[in-house]
């Protein structure tokens, strides 16, 4: 490789490093600006309801980046040292956002402990940051549930982006289904999930043509919603008069209820003490 090529490659690397530093400085300056906007609630003057919406609507950031900036903006106001860590590259918006969410979900952590946690995530990758926070949290499942909430975002008129945290074993099962379905032209997670949903609905959807006719009639009469509260979640066929009380499986004795209403009705009939053995 000649000297001219080496010089060109070094120049590109130096340029990339300079641009990265400029980007960090821009992020720092934007955070300072957002702090003033947030403190004075200036976004409300423009008819925008929150700092997050201001970032999305006026600054044209995507939702994830807007969320990170809002978290970092408010964290830096309480812990100003974060600004220097961002400029130097010792930490980044994503990790600061995770730490801020962790603090929100663990409000009893004292200030000196919070400062120690902030120091501990310096020069850490996203995965390393998550692992450190788990060590400081009350439980892994609680941290994951609160920090990595399931989010659905609209990306087009026909598509949505689903963000969900899955256990390793679940990923293995999904991968197994994907591999076994490759002959069907299913090579992506998107197509795998669609295939899984299709197969599952064929088995459990009461409106499917292969389901028992009487169950279809009950579902149709209820318009696919709980006959007590109108919910469409966790629907179950229930007996108006329970079988244990002499009820039948006749159409007139069946109704569609959500799980909560079904359990409430069972408690009315059998009593809370008896049902406590069955309800989780």
C-alpha cells in the first residue's frame, strides 16, 4: 500500500474522530438548550404538550432519540457532571437514559449511591450498562419490566415497529420455528411472527370455521367482546349457571366474558375463600 493511500486512510479516520467529537459537543449544547426550554416550558407556547413531543415534532428526532435526550436533559440538570462525561465520550445518551429510567423506578436510592452508579457506567457498552444496573436493582425481572417496556410505534400507514424484551429461551424457540419454516420462504423475524400468529389463531380463535359451532354462535352474539365490560382481551366462554350448580352446555347458558369478569362471577357464586385456591 503506497504512502498516498495510507495518508488518505489516516485522514478519513481523523475526520471521523473529529466529526464524532463535534457530534458530542452538539449533543451537549442541545441538552443545555433543552434544559432552558424545559425549565420555562417554552414548548407550550408553540402548542406542544411536552419536551418529548417538542423533540419529535419540532426537532424532527425519532422517538427513541427524543426519549434519550429528554432523560439526559433532566439527569444533567440534577447531576451536571454528566455533561463533561458526554463531551469526553466517557458515556453516551443511551446509557444515561437507562440510568435515568433506573433511578425513576428506584426512587429510594440515595444521592451518593446514584453518583456512584453514574460513575460505574463510564466507558461501558449498552449491554454492560444494563448488567451493572441489574446488579444494583431489586430484581432482574422488575428492572426489565420497567426499563424495557413493550412499545409499538407507527412507522408507516401499514407498518408498526414492536420493541419487546424476550428471554433467551423464547428467542431460541422463535429461531427454531424460523429454521423449521425456511422451506416456506420464512427467513425473517417479521415473517416468523406473522406465521406464528396465523397458526395460533387457527387453533384458538373461536370464530375460525374449524371451531365448535356453538362456540362460534356465542362469540358472534357477543360481537367478540366481553358481555360484562366490553373488553376484547383474554376472552373465555363461561356458563351463566355453572356446571357444578346444575348448569348445562346449552347455547342459552353460555356467555363470553373476559378473564377478570369470569373470575368475578365465579367469586360471586362460589365465594372468595373457595376461589382463592384457583385464582392466581
